[in-house]
């Protein structure tokens, strides 16, 4: 492309950024190169970005994208709402021969699965143009793997008052700086621009970044602008701990905002739930998408379901439980066809394996020495044989077997005929088939146990009431169930195919008191995510503490178990410590990597500067030589000037002498002239005298002639003749 063609291309567009296409060819942007370079200084964009990925949100003509590419970034994505040829981007990219990618989209739609993940996210001059600034930060968190560089308008030094006057927060009250403030602009109050929506003060920007999962550091403030570097923190975003908006779920933020807005306006879930896209549950293999669901809007306790705490789960406003709001139908809990129904054979085999759990055969072996011993120890703290014990949801039946060995008259229940058969065959224990409410059981049980069952129940209150009916007055109910303490959506107990209610401690107490239990205690269980619940119908009833009736072999086993527990606890402490140290090591490694990167950048910078210094030194040396040469020339010229001056002086002296001569000659000429004039006058006088004499002579001659002609003369002639002839 010739320079003329390039120039024509540049002229064919309107420009916002001033981008240098080649030396002396810069796009005539509204924002000058100097201004843009200054901004790069404020945000401290490293001089080298080798190997890094960069996302430029609100890229417009692409100045910052091209700059990131120039600094060595391995992948740069310019991201904006408009098509690439709407502004100068496409033209600049062609002219620069750049490889920067352009993605058209809204900041609210940012999604790592679509655009990827980035080491550096540039977010310049966008935030105050957004109606949903926090949603934007939340979405950026998803695609940012390292650092967000944020530049924006800021309220602290530019608060527009009602009369359009601008003031500062400090002038109103110094304390305003420490309160996060959002100034809303319903019209064009800020800069007469209708696209400006919110001014945040620095505190609001910082707090917004923190709740979105970033750690902000102020880089610069100038005029009404600020720049931050916000490093992404690991772990869930803090805002997820409490939100009613549904923005926590990808499916809501990935689709247009209207959907999120609709949920905000109308918190009641729709009557029927649309089928979900398979990707939502991609991490959960199995049957999710085949489960028919309907929306529920209230908890087992009657409380209203409020904020979404995880996909498909909402928090009960009354009891705090996390409740599956998109509920499988009643058929989901029945097993008619062992091969097809959810809790049939496949639940214990293929489905377990798909979730990386051991299948029921492996479980039957390992549970005996692990979970079952723990349960047994806890059981024996509460009740002693003999007595009738019911285990609801006994699975392979191993624990029923242990209880029977210990002298209890124990019986289990299960939903799947296949599992009931498995337990009967494996451990030769009695197992009843079907949900509790369908079983005809004789009341008077010493103990009813339900481990990892309560969370699966559609009607936990009904089941617990049934347990109360079946228990003896001094009987004990033992439960193990997940312990919900406000965990984020990443909590492994959110399993929408199985777990209906995830109870808080308070909720499980409420449940059991309503079911007729007066004494309820909650303690940690084997796994940290579980609680261990002991409930008795009457507050006065207490479990036996007499260990004498426990066979010695079990006592030894329990002793071993206690020892193992202690070791386990020690191990947990050691593990936690190791974990902490590992985290520290990771943090230090991260920091080291950062420092190494910074060092590399700084080294590169240093090398560049050294290069510049060499170049400058070379130029200086060259310039010195040139200077010396010129000095020599100057000296030579000065010498010549002196010579010429001398010559001139000589010439001047000569001239003066000649002038004197001329004056002398002139004077002489004047004298001579004067003499000549005198002499001429004299001559003239003499001539006149001569002429006068001649006239006198002529007159004399005439007189003489007259005399000669006179008679007397004639008369005397002979006389005179004689005289004449006579010698004298
Ligand atoms: Zn509730």
C-alpha cells in the first residue's frame, strides 16, 4: 500500500484514538497520542507483556489493544459493543498489519468459555457508562486470571449538584470519602452525556472490586479520574455469600440481562421450569436432564424461598436452609423399575462410578472399617444393646449387620428391590423395601438411625414425625446430614438430582422440635461437611453410658477407632497446617512469578534504556567530533577574517595616504587654476593693452596717412627725399 493510499484510508474515517500507523502518519483522533500515552503511564502497563494474554474492554479504535500487542502480548482481544468496522478499529488493524482479535459483545456477557481467560484485563473509561457497574465487575472476574487495570471517572472531586454546579465531596463533608457512594445520573448531568449513569467515589470503586473478588490498589488520581490495579483473589467471589438477584448463576448472566432483571422484579419462581441447557450440569454426569422438575416456592418449614444460593437452590427466608427450588416429582423418589428409576440399581453402580464414588460392592467392604465404626461408636454413646433398631436407607446393610452382631435387633430399609436383595445376600440382614411412610412397623424402637438420608427427603417433617411415632419414649434418633453454613455454589453438597434440603443447625433443630423431639444436639460428624444429630422425645431421657454390656471385641475395636480418630484429628491439624503452608508456598510462588515477571519486564526495560543510552552516547560522540571539526573551521575562518582585517587596515591606510595626495593635488590644481586665472586675466589685460596700443597705432597710422596726404607733406616731399638719399 502506498503512503497516499494509507493516507486516504486514514482520512476516510472518524477517529477517537490517535494511533501511529507509521512515522509521521497518525490517525487524527479526538484523544491525542500524548493523552493516551499519559494514561498508559497512570495505569502502569508493563513495558513488556511477552507471553501474556490481554483483554481490552471498550476497545473502540483499539489504541490500547495495539499497544499491548506492540509490547509483546501473545494474545490480545479487543472487545466492544459495536462491529469492528463501526469505528476505526478495522482500518487501523489493516494499516498496522495487526493480529489483534476483535470480539463484539457486552461486558455483561463476558464468559471464559466464549472469549477465554486473560492475564490482564484493560477496562478504561467504561465503568461510569454502565447501568450495572457491579455486574460488569462480576463478569470480568470470570475471564480475568491475573490483573484488572481499571481507569474511570470518579466522584470524589467531581460531584454534580442539582444546579449543575460541580463540587468535591470534601467540600461537603470530609467523612463522605470513607462511605461508598454512587451518584446516579438519570439524564446527561455528567458532561452532558446521556450515556453516563453512575459516578462512584474511590471507596465505592474499591469496595465494588472487593465484593467482586479483586484486591484493588490505587495507582493514580488526576482531575476527576482514577486508575486502579485490581488483582484477582482466589476462591469464590465474596458477593456470592448473599445475593437475591440470581446473578450468581452463569445461565442468568450469560443470557440477556432482561432475564436477571425479571427475576429481581418478580422473586417468585415461575410455575414450571424450562429444560436446562446440558452445559449447566455438564460437571454432574448422569440423569439430571431426564429428571422432570417443577418449581416450588416454599420450604418444608413453610418459609418463602428467597435468594438463589447455588444453581437451583434458594435460601429459605424463615429457617435458613438451602432448598432445591426446582423439585423432582414424587415419582423421582420411588423405585418401581430398578433399571430406570433414579434410586434404582444404577444409583448404586454406574451413577456412583460416574461421580467417582465407589460402587456398592466396594462400599460394603470399606464402610465396615470406616464409616460404620464411626457410626457405631456414636450409636453406643446413645444406646446400648439389646433393643430394636431401625436404620432408614441402610444401603448395602453393613451397619445393620454390625448392630446385629452387637446384640441389637436391627433392621434396615431401602427403596430399591435390587439393593434390598444385595443387602440380604451380602450381610444376611433383614431389609424392608420402600419409603418409611409405606412400611407397617411396630412402634417402640430403641433407636432409629438415618445416615445421609434426611437431605434426600421431599417431606422431611413427615418422615421425622413418623420416626417420633415409631420411637420408644426413651428412644434415640440419630441423623447424619450435610451441615449448611452459607457456603457458595461451589459447595459439593449442592446436588440438585438428590439433595432437596440442606439444613442449617438451627433448621434441623426446628425440624425435630416440630416433629416432637424435645432434646436435640448437633455436633460435627466424620466429614466436616456433615452434622451429627442426636434427638430424643423427652429432654429428661438420656442415653446409657454403661459400657460394661458392650462385648470386649467391640470395645477393642472402638478403642482402636478412638485412637484412629485422634490420629485423624492430629492428621487434620497437620494437614491444615500443611495446607496453610502449601497456600503460603503457592502465594509465595505466585508472588515470585510476579516478581520474576516484573524483573523480566524491568530487565527488558533496563536493556531498552541501556540501548537508548548507547545510541545517545554514539550520537553524542558523533556530535562531539562534528563540533570539533566545526570549531576548527571557525578558527580558520577567524584567522582569515583577521588577515582580511589587516589587509583592509593596510588598504585603508593606503587609501588615506592617497586621499591626502589627492587633496594635495586638488589644492595644487586649485592653486594652478587660480594662477592660470590670474595669468589669463593678466594676459587678457595685456591683450587689451595690446589691442589698445594697436588701436593707438592704427590711429597713428591713420594720422600719418592723413599727414602724408596733406599738402604740406607733399610739399615737403622733395626735401625729405634728399634726406633720404643722403647717408645718414
Ligand atoms: Zn425453611
